[in-house]
C-alpha cells in the first residue's frame, strides 16, 4: 500500500474534522457564548488534547508497521464502518442535547480526548501518511482551521435571524460528508486486504 500524500491527508483530515461531533459542538457553543475571545482561548486546549491521543497512536503504528501491517486494513474497515454509523446517526433526527453551563477548557479537553475522531486519525490517517513531522504539522493546522470555522459559526449564530438555515440542514450535509469519507476508508481497507 502506497503512503498517503499530504494533499490526500489534508482532504481526509478536513473531511473528518469538519463533521459535527462533540468537540465541534463545544467550540460552536463557545463561539456563541463568548465570541472570538473564548474560541481563541480554547484553540490550544483542543490541539493539545487531540495530539495527546493521536501522536502516540500514530507513532506506535509507524514503529510497529510490520507487526500490525495485517491489521491496518481491518482498522481501516472498522473506521469506515464507524464513520458510516456516525453518518447514519447524523442523518436521523435526534433530540437536541443542551449543554449545561459555560463551555470550559476542561470540558473541551475531556471531550476531545474521548472523541473517536482521534482514533481514526491516529490509527488510520496519520500512519497512512507516514506519521512525519509534516503530517503532524498539517494535522495541527487542520485542527486549528476547523476550530476557527466552528467557532466562527457560533459567533455568527449569535446574531442569526429566523431565516438562517438551521442545524438540521447542517447535520444532513455532515452526514453526506461522513458517508463519503466512510466509502474512502472502506475502499482503502478492502483494497489493502
């Protein structure tokens, strides 16, 4: 299996990071509650939490590449199935969960550490790109960009009118996005098997 180049890694990271999830929801709420100042204060927390999960996984996968080479397609297939499951969950209407209290750095850190996206990035995407310094720098940049986009959406929603497209439309678009990513992951897993 050929290593993933940085352009494809960027697209895969953005496809995964842009989808609604627990961390993005908190960053959106932070932007809505406290504006840009609050979003900017949470950026280092999110990047650090993600890297704390992803770096050891990606580096371990890279060091043990020969031992786990046979497992990589299985992990890619399982990740594809998980992402497809997330797409289905986003497509179907769900009860809106309201966050109690303000968005804190501790909540963002714990939520990000537990975010399943970290597993997919650490076990599938970064090892496929070689887990190089450039790949980690690209990862950090993608995390920052996506957090700014979600935080900015929260800031914009502070002054939203009743005619602003609602979250159900955003959830459906994210579901389609995730379904596409799952197909890419499944194809890669089955192609390498």
